[in-house]
């Protein structure tokens, strides 16, 4: 009840909380590799996912894969490059469903097999689908690769958001996650300088080549990650 004095014998000892980490703790040799790998992964994911948002309608409308294999293809006037027909919008909507289907699947795979294996699988799918976009073998394969690239990069981003907080010690978790997730927005910022100036105005081959290089960087980085956090206690 209120206003009742409790009889407490002895002294109340409160354990001092650990000091919050600083930037120097984040870039310490023990954390530097993990920080750079995750930053690079977020950067690659951001570059590909934000480029994917804007490049898909342009590539479909300009018939990129068809034109690259047809020497008699007509040149689309500059004013027509920003106009999208109903067919393009339907194909874009279809490709967008990759997120709805693939994210739940790989969320389940992530809990079943662990973060590292799932990240490596997704990075591999992302690299292969990006690579086939460069060679543009067939229009059906082209759309399928756009679908796989979109779904895999979105799923990769989701698993990274799960893995990053689990991989850093508590006293530097907030700052470390802030720095690594910053790579996502740096990649997104760079994508705005690639899609229209490079892809639309010059050649989509240059754009797909740049995204393939980003996917290759992500593939190399996920094989550099060694700490599996599924089922482990937070450090």
C-alpha cells in the first residue's frame, strides 16, 4: 500500500551500466572489417534496388533486350523515352510482385538455415540475374532476370536489416547500424546519377554493367562475413 515504509536491511547496490560506445570504438580493428563489409553490402543493395525502381519501365518501353539483338531496330525519339504504355505498366507491376513472393520465402529460409547462408544464396541469385541482363540473351529471360534481381535484392536488404544489429556488440550497436545502413542511401543517391543520364541517354548496357559490378561486390562481401547470429546470444 502507499505510504507504507518497507524494512530494508543492508545496502542497495546498483551495478554501473556500461559506457556507450564512441566512433573510435566502432572503427576499432576488431570491428572494422565487419563494418566495411556490411556498409559495402548495404551500398550495393541500395544501388541496385533504387536503380531497379526507375530503370525497369525505361528498359521495357525502349525494348532494350529486343533492340540489342536487332540491328534494324528503330531509334526511339528523345521525347518518347519517358512515355510508358499499358503493356509496360503491366509488366512492371508483374516484376514488382517479386518482392511479395520472394521476401516471405527467404525470411523463412533465413530462420531455417541462418543469416550467412541466406545472404550468400541471395547474393548469388542477384549476381547471376544481373549478369544475364548485360548479355540480354532473350526477351523472356530478360524479364525473368529483372524479376529475380528485384526480388533477390529486396530480400537481401531485409536479411541485412536483421543481421546487422545482431552482429555488433551492444555498446556500439546503434552507431554501427547507423553507419552501415547509411550505405543503402549512398547507393540510392548514386543510382539517380546512373539510370537516366547513363542508361536512358546513352546505353542500358553501361547501366546493367555497373549493377553487375555492384552485385559482384555484394557477392564478395557476403563470403567475407563469418559470424552466424541465428540462435546466438547478442554480444
